[in-house]
C-alpha cells in the first residue's frame, strides 16, 4: 500500500509543472486584447451554429482537439 501511495505522489509531483503553465496565447497580452480575442471566438461559434441545419453540422462547429504529442494537421 505504501508503494502505491509513493508512486502516485511521484507522478503527481512530476505532472504538476506541466499543468501549472499559463495559456501561451494570452500570456503576454493585456486584458482588453484577451477579451477581444474571446469575443471573436464566440462570434465565430455563434455564426456557425446559426447557419447549421442539422446536429451533424452543429457538431462540426466545435474545434477539433488534438492528442498530446501529435502535430496539428496542415
């Protein structure tokens, strides 16, 4: 039991620095710039949902998530 707790605590300590990083897109921007960026994202999503005529088209409005370690498709 102690070994499991030790392994779990080591994994948590190793993963903490990776999870604590700030969002790289908004790191060096002011509040007004970040706010404008997020509003533009919402406007694009709203426009996509408005023109969708089925659930499949609406699902395509959502951005695709990529797995960790994979490069984005060009």
